């Protein structure tokens, strides 16, 4: 009897929730800033509806030279956790414009933006 292996895990039987998706996206780092895209406040929307996943996100600047790489990394992390029949869509949006105040408190502190928390 022959056995085959796959690098991809079998589709999950439990329904994913937005926190599991957010946890996967925390593995995606903006290399210019050195912080993950969730704590940077770049993820604006996560909508999961059956086998459809929509993520709306932004970049720290529309001129971000690493934008394409960050989106590719996000797709790669999602591919690790999503069932094979779930097709994610990531949309880049520019409204509202990103601001340092969108970062988590921990991220602001680690990057030296403590003053953004006192707005």
C-alpha cells in the first residue's frame, strides 16, 4: 500500500473565526517597520462568509514599496490555515488613511510612538 503526504493540512472541520485569521495575519511583518500588519493597524476588515473570505487592508503609505510583498505574505499565511475550498480576497483600501494612532498600544510603545496613545 502506497502512502502520500502533502505539505498542506487537511481542510479544517471547525469553522474559522476572525480571531484565527487575525492570528495568522500577525505572522506577516512589514519589513520597513519591523512590526506585524495587525498590530500596525493595517487590517481594516475581515469578513468571513462560508467559503469566502474578504480582507480589506491598507499600507502605511500609498507609496509603500513593500506593499506587493506584504499582500503576497498575507495570502501565504492564509493559505496555511484556510480550508482548500476557501478562497481569500485581499483588497487594498486607502480610506481612512493609515495613521500611527491605528497601531496597538504595544506596537506604538515598541516603535517609540507613545505620544500617539495620548490623543
